[in-house]
């Protein structure tokens, strides 16, 4: 069984990565959030469970089926099972996604995504959408991004 991942940020940057089997996909029931941790002095793009939201991205086979190497590249993120939440047309039967562990988050922002501009203090629960479905378009690949001025 070939392992696959769902990419939604730097993992979908074709200028720095080449995934021959990559295909578009949608992660349902999740939203993107910018988070700050004590790990580095930059914010990270992460995902948070949010019914009614979805994220466009891609699914791709893990290079050389080497989870350890991909986990190392995605330092600061935790790998989580996402197979049931991903809509795709690939042959993937096992898909994981990467998320900054909620316990590591100092602050988070959803600025610029789906028209929102929210900031939360440490340990605050992330908001849930209560009505309708929002689809966040994939943003341009990014590198280290300074903390937003909120």
C-alpha cells in the first residue's frame, strides 16, 4: 500500500517539490489557519477541523514511501489520518495531512482566508462555521511569513 499525503501549503509548491503522481483534491471539514508556536519566530500555515469548510490542495504519494523523511521535512507539524475527509480521484487508499498540534499553538489567525480576519488568544477554541459551506481557494506557495499585524 502506497502512503499518500494531502498538501495545502508549502507541500504544494511545485518550484521546490516534484510529486509525479500529484492530483488535485479537497480536504472537507477543515479550514486553514495561521498559527504561532514557540518553535520558530514565524507563523505556520496549519489546518483546523471546521465543519462546513473545505480546502483545495493536492494528494501525492509520499516520496519513496518514506514517512520519516516527510515527517522530518514537516518539523513542527503532526501527521494525522485524513483519508475519510479527502475527496479525490487518485488511487490513494491511505491519506494523511499535517497539522500544528493544537497544544503547541500560542496564537492563531484566519486572516485572509474566506473573507475572515480573526485573531485568538492562546488556547482559545477555533470558531466553527454555523451555516452554509465556505470553500477556501488555494493560496500561492509561501516561505517564512512575518507575524500579521492585528
